C-alpha cells in the first residue's frame, strides 16, 4: 500500500478480472472527463464514455464524491509508481522530464475536480502525505538508480512546489504548451550541466 488508498482501499475485496477492467476504465475515463469538464461532469457521460452502464458506475462508486476521491487516489498512485519505472527505463533527464509532464497532466485533472476534492479531502494530514509521496517520487528521479542528475542544492520539495506553480500558471493561461516550456526552464536549473 502506498499510503494513499485511504479507508476505502483497505477494506475492499479483490474484484473479478472483468469488474477490475471496468473499474480501471471508469477511473481513467473519469480523470480525463474531470480534467476536460470539471467536477460538474455528468456521471452518465463518464459511464457512457467508459463503455459501461451507469449502474456499473454506481455499484462501484455510489456517489460522485466517492468517484472523485477514487480518481484522485488512483492518479496519485500512478504518478508515484511511475517514477521508479521511468528511472529504470529512460535516461535520467528524460525520466525526470517525462514525470514532470505527467505531473502537469495530473494537476489538470485535479484542478478539474477541485471543488469536489475540497469536500472529499478535508484532512490536512492526507494532503501533506500526498505531497510527501510526490516529493519522494521526484527525489527518486533526482538521485535514483545511482545516476544522480541533480545539482546538489536541488531539493525534491522545491521542485514539487515549482511544478505546482508551473501548473497553476499554465492552467490560468489555459496553455498546456506553456507548462512544457517552463518545465524545460526548471530542468535547466535543477539538472547538473
């Protein structure tokens, strides 16, 4: 357990393979729809776009808030789990850049769910835990696999805060391309020459 599953994740029984595929498809689709349309997106539209009935959605997630929470937790988990994989399969700077791009996409989805997340995630401890997990993923990319690419003064928490700022600026301007350009600037400051 990565520490982000919450109470709901600890007590769930394993799903049949087909039910797990449906849930995965629902969560992936919901993340994309929330990023595109915000938390006001229709659950019926999410179910239809995922290729499942609305009854399937409600059996897994009896309320929209539970769907939002599950999407958020899955996206954090995926982002954190991506760091070791990227570090093992890509050159260090490419791994870091790829993870940063994924972080920006995560923040776009999170922004689309912001109002609902304020209701669901009321525990400051959980937000701090998520921040720590994300910083740990960045730290792995900065210094993992025995091939440190970071300047000695580069701190994972600082990089995370910079990425958060980049995400806010790009979202405020409604320009995803701006995020990529700012990531390149950030990398120039973080990566050793």
